[in-house]
């Protein structure tokens, strides 16, 4: 997948080429993406990946912290959007069923309980991994340059080419 940078105003208003960012096909459909903006602490450097992850987790759980979001409209084919939403819902239901099976196995002290626990944990792991994979493949916007530009990761090369062609004209 490719990456590109677009103007902040164009990203928010959806004034982007009519090319799907996921498949590269022509489309007039738009998907609204809401990305949390994490304030960066200047002058400090995170000690490593694990400490950085823990720092983000702690700061994201702070209930007093005001939430700011970057809203944007990206061109995404409606069929792809429906399929992704359906798949996310299916994996959410599978994970909920696995949790219920885990609770039921803990509740009932039967011969099948250990097997139900192992299967439930395996299903939860697969569902979590699949949902994370779906989210990882989605376009990732990042606000850069004092809120004047938006960097887009995981977009189709056709979208990048259409954007370059549009900027050239």
C-alpha cells in the first residue's frame, strides 16, 4: 500500500479524487474517519516501544483529558465499506460468544469445562487478531505540519496517482 499527504481542508471536506483508497476503483462514496489526536509531549522521548505503549494507554484512560478528533471524508467504495463493517460485526459477535462460553465453562464444573475454556480462549485470540488485522489495513490519517496537512498511510496507488494528477492540473 502507498502513502500520500493531502491538504487538511481537502481531507475534512472530502475534496479528494473519486478513487477508492482501498481498491483503487472509481467511486463517489465517502467514508467518515474519526481519528483521535494524541497531544505530543515536547522535550521528552519515550524509552522504548513497551514504555511508549504503556504511556499511550495511561493517557488514553484519563477521564479528565479532553478528546480531540480529526474528522475526514475519504473516498471508499460502498461495497467494500459494507463488507468491512459486516466482518467487524461478525468478529465482535464471535468474540462475545467466546466470552459467554468461557463464563459458562467457569460456571459449570463439568468434564467439558477445560475444553470449553481452551476453545473459548483460542476463539477470542483469533477474533482479536482478525479485528486488529482489519484495522491495520485501513487507511491511517496523521495530522502534520501545524494542522495544515494530513498524511495518509495504507492507501491504494491508484488514489495516490489520481491525487498527483489532480495537483499537477
